[in-house]
């Protein structure tokens, strides 16, 4: 799974820490998602979607091997 | 139509039965202490660890130190992180799984190794000794705590 979290974060001009605070997780979680080391739960993905005002599919994209 | 209704009815009774069972299981949620307890746990564990080396074998103080070390590590193990989010829960789960498998593995292999070593080096057959209960608990707790810290470090 690819993600465009870093780009979306840049659009809103947020640091990892600020984004983490807004959706109630730790900075490490945001960092791990951005580096593709952790796949967030549906709840977390929907929280991000609400914050970015975009559908989840816009920033989490399935790859061929998934 | 009637058979569909009776099927549906059957499924719903099954589900409500499962629901009540699920509620009972949910009541036994993993017991966790607040983050502040973690420091207390580390202090107890460290003091007990030092005390282990200062006390004489097979005396009461030594036994107290041994079990205080386990209590300290248990407190560390079940204390929450500052932010207990889904990544931390995931890492915690992985550390418990790893510790369980690894500790059982060592507990099985350790007596075998000491038995073989005795056999080779002293050329006499020792009694096949198992691993004591303290050793297993110490393995489980220390591996879990250390592996959890390692997982947290690589997810910085």
C-alpha cells in the first residue's frame, strides 16, 4: 500500500507532531505510517480523511502485490 | 418465505448468544496501570536487580530480591505508554507474542544444553534438570520488556 500522507500534511502545513495531536495519536505513529512501516486501522484512516476533507482512496492507494 | 424467516430467526438467536458471550469476555479487558506506574516499576526492578548480587544464595533476602524483580518488571510490562495509541498496542502485542515463543524455546533448550555440557565435560550423567518457575517468569518478562523497548526504538 502506498500513501501520500506526507504530501497531504504539507498541503495543510502541519508537522508530524501537530497532525498527531489533531487525530489523537503519537508522532511515532504518523512517522511509521509515512514510512510505510505501519498500516493504520480503518478508524484512523477515516479520521485522517475527515481532517483532509478527502476520501481515504486519495491518500492510501493499493499496490499490485496487495 | 417461511424457511427464510426461520433461518433468520436462528441466525439472530445465535448472534445474541455470541453477543452476551462477547460482553462477558470484554469485561476481562487487559488490565493496565497508568503511565506513572512505569517509573515505579523500573525503580523496584533496578533496586531488586542490584540486591540480587549483594545477597547470599538460599537466604530470605535473596528470595525477596528475586520476586521483587519479577513484580517490578510486571509493573513495567503492564503500564501504559504516555500516548497509548493503536501503533503502541500493535507493538505491545508483537512483543508479548515474541516473548512467549522465545521464552518457551529457551526453557526447552536450556536444560538440554546443560545436560549435554555436563555429559561432555564431566563425563557423568547429571540428573536432567528442568528450568525453575522463577527462570521462566524472568525470561517472559525481561524478553517482553526489552523487545517492546526495541520495537519502540525502531518505530521512532
